[in-house]
C-alpha cells in the first residue's frame, strides 16, 4: 500500500468516525436511537449527499474496489462481528421462570406468523426486481421472511434504558421474546447465507469437501450445520460454567481477558466461514454464551471490549451502512412504503394477539406489539449481510435498512409517550433497594 493509499484509508475512517459520532450524539440528545444518527452520518458522506455535491471527492475517498476500499471494509466486517457479540452478551439476565409461558406464547406468535406471512408475500411480488447477483430465490425468500419477523435487541434495549424502564417486567418480557426470536432467525439467516456462499466459493469449505453440490442438499447441510454449531457452543459454555462454578471474579481470570475474548471471537467466526455458517451468527452465539457463562455479572474485560467496540468499530459499521445507501438511484418509494406497512402490521398484530392470549391487558399488549416491531440493529445487519452476499439488490437493501430505521423510530416515540403517562413501574425482582429499604419505585421519563 502506497503512502497516498494509506492516507486515503485513514482519512476515510476518520471522516466516517467523526460523522457517526457527531450525528449519533445529536440524535441521542433529542432522545432518539443513536444508531440512526450514525447511519445518517454515513449517508451524508455517500452517494446520496456527497456523491451528488462532490462526486469526485466521494469516489476518491470511498472507492468500491482496490486497496483503499479494503481498509474500511475490514473495519466494517469487524464492527458487524463485535456488534453481534455485544448484542449476544447483553442477554445474560433477561429470562424469568414466572414469565416463561407468556414469553413462549408471545415469541411463537410474534415470530411464526410474520415469518409465514413473509414466505407467502414473496409469491405475490416480482422477485426478479429484488434479486441480487447471487440469483438465489430461496435465499431471498428466507431473507424477506426474516426481515418481517425480526426484532432488535440492541436498539429496543437502548431505548428502554434511556427511558428508565429497563428494570420493569415489560422490558424483561420484550428482551426475553427478542432473544428467542433472534436466536431462531439467526439460524435461518445463517442457512440462507451459507447456501449462497457455498455456490459462490464452491472450492472452499466443509460442504465442498463433502461433495455437497445440489440446492436441496446444500440447504439441508447448512440447516444441520447451523443447529449443530449452536449445540456445540452451548455444550462448551456449560462445561466452562461448571468449571468456574460461577465464582466471583472468574470472568476476569486469564480466559476472560479482552485479548482472549477477541481470539475466541475471531477463531469461532473463522471456523464458521469454513463450516458454511454465517460468521455473524458465530459472533452472536459467542457473545450469548459468554454472557450466560458469567451468570449475569459483567466482567471488567467484557466492559472494556464493549466500550472500545462502541467507540470505534460499531459506529464505523453503521456509518458504512449509510455510506452504502443510495437514495437517489436505489430508492423505490411505493415498494418501501408498502413493505414497511406489511411488516409493521404482520409483526405488531401477531405480537399483540400473543400477548392477549396470555391475559396481558390491552394497553400492555399494544405496548409490547410496538416495542417488538422495532428492527434496529438486527434488521440492518440482515440487510447488509444479504446485500454483501448478493442475495438482495441495492433497491431491496435500501428498503430493508429504511424499514429498520422507521420501526425503531416508531417504537422509541411510542414508548416515550407511554412513559410520560406513567405506565411502567419497576419490577420487584429487578429494582435495587431504595434508600428507605423498599424495592418498588415508580419510573418516569427521566429514569428516576
């Protein structure tokens, strides 16, 4: 790499980071999801804005090919892996036995029904207008169904944290349902990506070594590989958990240092590439099981890793998502509006029905339906990985990203109004003791 190319790489990363943090903090100041501001920062530097005003400068800083494009692309990939790792690690204390039936019913209704609607909707649209270079209709169908059914854990948890309702039964139910949905949907997404990757790089991977070439055999192999990978990682986590015994400080011993966590994350992600499992799923599972193994106590090393990822890699990832958006040439207004409408109705109505089936009040059921409709980070990751894999084209990629943004905005606005009405109260099991010894305190919009 020449000095000129190195300068361009460093300048591009610096601009992406500044734009992401600047717009992200602006959005946070107005109580909006910072992730949307980070995407907007990248949008300003991409073909939508900078490309229209100074096209030569945009092409010089952010080329699509060559060594200058490789640097930001590598940071982008690492950012996605760290995002999925931290999303998994945040799920360590969400489940409660007393909410088990309610969570199971809401998750089943809120995931299965929208997924089936997504599968049926594909038959009613022209897939040729949505297909990416991979040309795989089956993978496209799975991606569209997942896009309608997915729920965002990072964004909705951040919204509830900012509103001061993270310690309520409502928040626990939302996050528990989201965990179940995201684990299952990540397996499905991993299957879709594995099918396409196997076709693109037929000379690499375990599937090639086993001589698996047909479409049906490939789908079966990647389904089994994804489930087997999750089971194996769960077994490893159980063994490690028994060996540490949940002792205080166990997570901060040498096996829990930042360096070792990164080595495990990268090694597992690399093994996923060989097995034909999506690396993002590997990172998600590593984070999930890492958090579970620590029995709810966040270690210092996990906090350090999360802090560095949130300060550099993840903002650059979301800014790059914005950089990829081209609202001038790849934005179909009517299709996007229709898709958002169908996705919102399918997800919200099914989640609402599931909540009512568990005897939740109408008001709480409606709040749950809107919260679970937020697609945020997982929806954006789904869009980017399917676009990078050639499953969807630029137009559908834009639609999926905008769907994630709009649904997250709706959820934030709705929950803020609910908090202002004094709907939520902290849960006895979650709330820390108050100064007078009581455990149940009201929560307001300021998080008090």
